[in-house]
């Protein structure tokens, strides 16, 4: 990845922490790698994201997971591909209290496999598991994100 493109994505990632839905929900990107194949987010329980029973609002727990597999694929596949979040399955396992964390990782080999499948079929939906865990490691949320990927020049009529 050239340095201009890398700088552009680094600025985007820094700005996402100020994006109002994330900022007011207590969600932050706390780590990522140079290849943009790994992100770590945190949700800090605050008055703004607390539900009626004093735990993290489910929508905030989902929001902290929402775009990151899509980001990884958009950044690494490039402009010749359309990438959209398509599906999500969320299973709340325990109450979110204090700080919770989620990690999103795709290897370069996984990204190449997706690229090859889309090159062959023109499009596809790819599912990625994710977990939200408390600071102590307790499982809070189990999630599966489905991401749609299509070649921009794919003619779906054929």
C-alpha cells in the first residue's frame, strides 16, 4: 500500500472516533495494524450508552462491531470492488458492564481467497465471526457479520 493511501486511511480511522454515533456511544478504535487487516474497538459504559438495567445498550454493542470487516475488505480489495455490510446475527451472552472490547482480523490469505472467489463468481457474501468480551475476558456478545463483495464491472444479467 503506497504511503498516500495509507495516510488517507489512518486519517479516516482517527476521525471515526469523533463520528457522533461512536463518540456519544463511548465507542473508540483503540488499535489497528499497518495493513488495515486488524482493528480493535472498545466501548466504555457511560450514561449515554447505559440501558434501563444499567448495562450497555445492545445497539451500542452492535455498533462497535458494525463496519470493521467491511472496512478491512474495502481498504484491501481497492476501488474495483463494491463492499457492503449485508447481514448480521447477534447473540447477547452476558451483560456488558464497564469496558468491553472487540477485535476484527482477516489475514492477507483470507482476503486473497475472497478476491479469487469474487473474480471467479463476480460476487459473494462472506461471513465473519466476532466476539465482544469484557476486560476480564468474559464473553458478552457473539456476532456473525455477512459482507457482500462484488466486482464493479460484474454484469449480473449473465
